[in-house]
């Protein structure tokens, strides 16, 4: 991040597979930087940040779009400072869609000019014109996916895949309840379960009932009725929790059949990280979780928590086949300079879908790929 990193770019241009020409990779880029923990308006636009250097197993990506995740807001505010520490200034953002403009010498799957999407969590860095990603974190974009859809997908889709299939062991035709089914992870989870041929219920507010119904999910308006009065006891294979809160666990447990799993991507604290995670919170959480996890060996219904995902799950066949249907996009796109507004909308839940931040227009992205393609043929 420091200015004295920039001389490494000259070596990088000589050692990487890049497009020919002195202007293939610039030395500086535009990025939204966070100088210290703070509110959304703490972001600053930097116009001369050094383009990141990449290692042998990384690719350099010209970012077309990125997106705003709740995790970004929780990091920016400092609520997760005791869990995920940052050295400032920092460039946040963990989802990207973009174009490969450089490949480390150990990269074998991707090539310069490839259109890719992926995630750099927990390193971040995507709210910028260029980002360095490990080759394993990037996947070629399917033909039916737009740049915006691709940037909105990685975090929520990979989290959904890990929760339902990696941890939840969900099989085709099962019965699933998703808590928070209208949010990013919840919607992706509910839709993925639908694509698996499962019967899916989803808790949501009244305003989102029709959205879920049109997605093939049975909506459960938590403002109108208790979900446990609607679903029969011992009828579910899986409960996927994208909200958090121990009350959801205790209320959902009787709904699981023998061998059923309660899987949470948040934990026993509702919207974990929306308030400061102190050592006291961590101790109380551990005191709740450790006995529960220890009982899994003997329990008829088990509890599972996971707080990370694998970006390479974007290459799973079921994900690539259905990814366009797994993301609920906000109709509004913001520009890089509007990142603060994206965070404000995310934090106040004033977004009707995943917020995408546009860095290159579609026309500009096509031109970048055209020039890279032309150079690679010379």
C-alpha cells in the first residue's frame, strides 16, 4: 500500500504473462481507501494508489464491478477489530468481477483476457481499479452472467453452497428452512435448495413474501405468525440460519428430523458483528457454543457453525449452472465514488437486493478485452 511499493511494477511487468505494451499495467490506480475505523463517510478516494504486485500463484485483475456485503460494513465500523485486524489505510471489498491482465508464472488455469469473478476474503482490496487474487479465488464467468451479477455472487453464493452442501450435507429432494431468506446469503441458500429439488420455507418480512414466493420458496412472514406453528415437528432435514440468534436455534430444533442439522453462518448473536465484538462477547459465545458442539456426537439433531467460505466453490457444477438465479440484484448500481452510500444503504437495510459498485462500464470492459486479445495474438 505504501508509495515505495511501485518500483516493483517494473519487475512485475518483466516477470508476468501480461499483454504487450508499456501501458498494459499502469503504476497507479484509483481506489476507495479507509484511513481508520469509522462511519461510512470515512472512505476517501485515492487517485495515485500503487497497483498491487502479485505473487507467482496470483493473477492481477482489472476490476469491472465489486459489491457491498454486510461483512464489509462490520469491518469498516471496527466492530470486528478484535477478530479481523487491519493495517491502515486499507481498501475494503471482497467480491469482484473483472478481466485478468497479468498472471504469475505458476498460474495454469487462467489466461490474460479471461473474464473472471471471485472473492478475496479476508484480504479485501476489491474497491479499486485493480486487485490481486490467488488463481484459486477466481473463476471464469459463465456466458449467461453479467458483470454486475458476477460481482454480486461470490460471497453469498459460496456461503450458501458451504452451508447447504458442504456443512449441511443437503441432498436432492430434502426439506429445508432458511432464516433470513430475503437477504443475500439467505436468498442464495433458498434458491440453491430449490434448484436441488427441495421443499423450501424461508422466514422474511411481509414486504419480501412475494419475492420469495416467485423464487419457489414458501414465505413465512415473521411479523404475522411463528414459523414453528406452520412447519410440522421432525419434518426438516436442514435449517440454514443466515440471521443468527439463539432463539431461532431453540425454536427450530424440534422441527428437525432425526439426523437433521441446524447450520448457522452467523452464530448465537443476532446479526453478529453489527455491534462491537468484544472479548466479553467472544467469551459468552464460546460458553454457549462449546457444550453444544460437544453434544453433537450424541445428539439426534446437530448444530454447526461456520464463518468462512471457499471462493473455489464457484466452480462447483451446480453453482455454475444456476448462479444467475441465486442472486437478488438491486436495480440500482452505484459508482466507485459512492461506496459510502452503498455501505449506508446496506447498514440501514434500505436496499432491495445486492448492491453493486460499478468501476468500468460494459463498453469499457469490452474494449479492455479487445485490446488484450489483440495484443495476445501479436
